[in-house]
C-alpha cells in the first residue's frame, strides 16, 4: 500500500520533557485510523506536528507521492497541501446559514487567489448541496448555524473541511458531548469521508472507535505502544496496564 503521510523517528521536547519520543506513524491515501491513548500520551502534539504548529527536534515528516518534507513549512502551506484539522470545539460562523458557511469554505478552498478560479454560483451551490447531503444537513441549508445542535455544528464543520478537499483529515474527539444517535451519524460521515481520503481520528470513546472499524494506534509517553484492530490492542497487556495506570 502506498503511503500518504510518513512520520519517522520524530521527537519533540518541551523544556527537556519528551512529549513525543521517536514516534513513527504511516497512513495510506484512503485509510481511516483511530489514535487512542491516556491523557498526556502525545496525541495533540502529534497533530500539532503534522499540521506544522509544532516543529520537531528531530525526525522526518514526509507527505505524498512527491515525498515532500513538511518540516519547516508554514501551517497555511501545509493546509494548502491538503491536510485539514478539526478541533474539538466547532468553529462555524453562527450568524450565517449552513449554506453560507459551506459556501465560504468552498470559496476559501484555493486561498486568497480564489477569484482567479471563478466558477458560476450555480456550480458552487450544487457542490454545497452535495456537501450538505454528505453531512446530513440537506434540510437545514437555510438555518443559521447558531441555531444548530452541538452535533449538527460538528457536522457542519466537517462539511466545511471537506469543502477544502483535504487529502488527510485530522479529527479531534468528534463524538465528545454527542447523543448516541449523533455519534452514529458522525461515524457514518467519517467512514464515508475515508473512502476517498485519509482520516485520522483522536478519540477517547472506545465504543465510537469500535464503530469506526479501523486500525488503531495506541500512543503512550509519546511513542506507539501498540497498533492493530481494537480487539488486538485492547488485549495487549502493556495497553491494559497503561489504561489501568499500573
Ligand atoms: P494528549 O493530547 O495525548 O493528552 P499532549 O500531546 O497534549 O497529550 O501532551 C503530551 C505531553 O506534553 C503532556 O505531558 C503535556 O503536558 C506536554 N505538553 C504538551 N504541550 C506542551 C507545551 N506547549 N509545553 C509544555 N509541555 C507540553
């Protein structure tokens, strides 16, 4: 299988403390991966490294078939390379409609020069309608984002990220604070999204991870402790010890 993102032997220290310790991680172009691990395991720092927010002390971060090194690239440049990140808290424009939020994301797709890639409004609206369908908000297009439920806002933000057509989507605890029905819908959106792009989900809710049905990477003290199916990693003695705090 080809590799989309290759993180090799990466180390990051904060004041001498190794938050990431010789971490290696690979993901393919249309793969879903869940990252789990106790608090402080390095999950957020890992995403910060991939998106260019944190620069590693050592190691390599290689992107795509061109084998581009992401080290030293700005966050904006990395985003333009096709790496999208969804933070836990949804950041939608509350006083704009669902349609306007999606349109804005679509127009931002090519950055500030998007006016040079003029497309008729009808084409944008058709794409927005398709995105709304994908995230299950087709019947909410005219509603103000501020009136949506917590779950719907999360889906809208995922839709806004999908509008940018990322090749890799990093998602931080998408199911936090959701009802069981909302969690199930979120699973469906992510599973669908992962058919055409890589999706990395950081998640604490094991039932949610089980539903994703994907390979799991367990982080602990900044390194990969175990990797494989959820059943495989949760049967691992070291993983059990870490989770039980032994
Ligand atoms: P997780 O997301 O798995 O909970 P983090 O990546 O947030 O873990 O943190 C990993 C470790 O690095 C923790 O011990 C945390 O306290 C430490 N850490 C993270 N960011 C910083 C920072 N900016 N300065 C100092 N320590 C940090």
